[in-house]
């Protein structure tokens, strides 16, 4: 089966500093693939290269069989490759539903006319409500976004990404700064999305990673040390020595 996303020899340099070093990944459709590694391993740089925010100095990125290495962020997003915050700028004076509807409109290339009610587009409203339901926020649809707590704001960011009808989600530490209870809610949410979307997750919460991931790639000094199932990662001696037991950033 064709991979949803594939990188081959991906490199990013800053002068003499090699931040991503010949990174090759192969992520299957419907897979939740986690990338872990110690502080400074190159995880955020990698996700920036996949989203198009950073150009690759060497190597290729293929999405659904097509070479997208040279494509900018917005063209990758139009193809369905979305990083959650790419389309999220929460409007605090808008309701939760209106925020999701704005994301749905934007994904369809529609701009709001000053004469058109924000929720007047039926397709965008339906997409917004479906996304809020998937993100566990439908009961909060009429609440102003500015009144949401931190955890619910992160859920709204994810809902806005879902409203754009992605094929592939890039999630960079979605549980950062959350309480134990908020993290548990997001883990349950992501479990519900597994299989419906292909997801690459960068996350420092190892309990979340082991609960969610189908496979895990360990990034150390910009290189993929090992890719395997959660059980294989847990029992890999080099991974345990280099990473497990440390707190990632």
C-alpha cells in the first residue's frame, strides 16, 4: 500500500550545524506515527520541514505519491497536509462554532463577505459542527472562544484543523502545558481520531505516546535511531539508554 507520507534523506543545516540528518520516514495511511527524542534532537525542525515552513536543504518529501518538496505551506494544506496551528488563530470574540466555521470556509478558499452571515454557508457550518463533535466541543459550540480554558482552547485548535477536512495531521506537542486531566481528555480524543486520519505526533508525554502510537521513530542528533512499535521501543537497549527515562522537550 502506498505510504501517506514519505521522506527520503531529509536534511536541514544552519551553517555547520546539522539539525536534521538524512531523515527517512514512511508513514502508512491511517497510522498514528509518533516522533520522540531528547531536547535538541531536531523534532520541531522536522515537523517544520514536513509542513513546508522550512525548506529542505537536501532530500525529498512525498505526499500520497506526489513530490511536494518544493511546495509552500498553503499548497501542502490545500492537498490535505495540515499542521494544526497553520489554520488556527482563535478569534476570542467569536463563538466556538464560528471559529470552526471560519476554518472550514478558509479551507474551501471562501472568504467571508461583510454582507454574509458567518454561519450562512451550510457546508461550512456542517463541517464545523462535525469537527467540534470529533473534538469533544459540540456542547460548547455557542460559548465565546475567549471564555475557554487552556485545554479547551487546544481542543478548539484541533477542531479548526479538522474542519478544514485534512487527510494528514501534523501535531506538535498538543498536550504541552496541560494538566493530567486535560491530557487524558486529549488522549481519548486522539484515540477517537485514529484510523480516520493519518497523524504524525511529536509529543514529550511518553504515557500519551505509548497509549496512542502505532509506531514510534526515535530522533537523536537529527537522525532516526530506530523505528518500531511501542513494545519494540520500550525494550530497545539503545533507546532506553539515550532517551527513555529522560524528559523530552
